[in-house]
């Protein structure tokens, strides 16, 4: 790929400004109040793909938010790369913890990002990383260096479980036919320690409701005589882990993949400082399942976490009340071989079984997906590794991620192709949190590296 660095330098300011304009649109798929903004973002992505050189671009309707599809087929005998990304973002709450408004992007320099980082919701997850592929495409087409065919599938519902993507994929297998799928929705170890994600955890997400009396009650008149749903809910949740932080749901671990000592030893070679980890999070100690290291707990082990809990009076001042209802949202991150639908059923059955007679319990499954592991001997992984070697000057480390992209296993099932996860974000980029950001260096390094993947994948495929 000739002149890629000079091309990026020449167009750097435009690349940044285009991303900033995209980040200004609050494409929050979880909140219907932002529906016009989500649709506006889809149109912006369509325009960007057209300008980047795609010959055919369309906004494909679904039962939810649309999928933007684009392609450039230069020779049907050449390999085809399918790029997946998403244009929707997480809700920015809690707003008061942001240092700057989440949809008014600002650039700030930090110790980890001396060249600056863009602070905005979606900066890293996934608008910034998705847009790297659009700009990489622009470089290859404008300089006549695109070595193979390319297709784009950018959806607007990833942050709410990709409910309509499965139907779209199943109904458009010929349109989406490819030789490899490329995704940048993950991260790497550090800017000087490149890594390629080779494993993702699965996900089961549920909401629980505990109901006691038929109305809110005066805590003086009824306290001690009637079950308090908030008290009951917290006890039930607490019982889901034992003293070793082992999940107590019967059958939960039945299909968990146990890595060998050799595999765990290889994982331990990745650079990691426990002291830096604690300092970055401002915690006095780590916490998790007994018998496993921190980097194992957050990648190769399943987890159960409360993501939100509420009930009763939470306004200013005091109100002495026993709430009628209490609620919680709970997610379980799963490892390969754990089926998310089976885990959801196990959770539902167990949670309902441990409820005392004084309350009624409902479990509402939301969404989920299977875990995924990609082999490091595939052509796609080899091509990605060679691309990183060229731009970073060192061989990337294969790394399992604690995050989930539920549709990756679906892609392999329906499209029969492997997925390569080339992420350029950092763990410290605060995705899903206030002050999310994405380093300018990382953004531009992604644009530089991605075209080399195309080059090497095409060469290795012939």
C-alpha cells in the first residue's frame, strides 16, 4: 500500500472533522426518543460509503432500525471482505459524570493519548472504529489500490442486542457472501503492544421484578410484618455467588471450557500490571472468582453482574415507605460452549425457585448471544498479523476479550466464514461509561493498518 502515511497526513484534519460530525448525532438505539437521530445517522453512513468509493449503497429496512449496506466488486474471482460495524451508541447516563457533554465532541490530551483523544459517546464504540474502515476504503479506492472486493454491513441495533440482524443475514446470504468478516469493535493491550482479539464471551441479559404488597406501604405501620421487595431482591441477588465468588445457579458451569495450564501460561505472557490496573480504577484491591487471575476472570471465565437496581423512593430527602416492587437488570457473560438461551432458562428457573412465598417474581429475558473463538492459523488471522507487523513493527499478541459481540457466532453459522477482530481501542477508553474517548493516534493507526489486511488477505488467498 503505497503512500498511505502521506495520504493520512494530508487528510488528517478532514478525517477527524468527519468523525466529530458523526459523533454529534445522538444515535441512542435503546431510547425511542432518539429514533430520528438514529435514522439520521444511517443516512450519514450511506453518504460516507458513497463518497468512500462504494458503487452500490442502500439503506435496508428491518423491523427496527435499518442496516446500511454498501459494496464495491472489482472482480468476482478475487476474495471478498465483509466489514461489519454499528452506528448506534449506548445511552450516555449518568450525564453529570461527564466532564464535557457526551454529544459535543472535544479533543483532549492525556498521558495515554499525548496526541489527543476525542471525547464523546460512541467515539470508540463503535463510530470511531467503524469509521476507520470507511476512511481505509476511501484511501484504497482514491489511490486505485483496492486489491479485492469489499462489502459493508453497518447496523443500528448492536447496543440493544441486534434483534433484526439475524433475520437480515439469513434472508440475504447471497448478498453478504464473503471470504472473511472484518470487525473493529474490540481493543488492544496498549499502543506499543498490539493484539488481535481471538475470543469473545457470550451474553445473557435479563430483568427481574419482585412484587410484595399490592401498593407502597407506610414503613412504620407495616415494617417488620410484610416482606420488603427491595430487601428480598438484594438477598436473592447476594445468594447468586458463594464465598469464593462462584456462581451458585445449578448447571451454570456444566459446559464451561477449562483452559489447560499451558494455555493459561500463554495468556499470562501478555503485559499486565496489577498495580496500574488498580490505580487506573481507583480501587484498593481486585475482586473475583477464587483461583483465577484478573485477566482470566475478565476473559475466560463466566460472570454474573447486576447492571442496575431500583425500587422505592429515590428522590431528595426522606420518604418512609415499603415499596410494592423492586427491580434489577442482570447480565451474565458466558464463555464458549455455554448456550445463552440455556443459561437464561437456568437463571430463570433458579431465581424463581429461591423466592420466598411472601413475594412474586418475574424474570424477563432481554437479549443474548453465543461466545466465539477464532483460530490463529486461519488466513484472516495471518493477514491481520502481517498488517500489524508492518504498522506497529512487532507481532500482535492473540488475546481473548471479556466483551461480547453476539452476532459473530451467527455470522459463522449462516455465512460460513471466520471473523477477524481488529480492534484499536484501549481498555481505558471508557466505553459504555462517562467520558468515553478514542485516541487520535489509534484512529489514524487503524486507517493505516486496515488496507494492509486487504493486501495480505488477497495475497494469501491466491
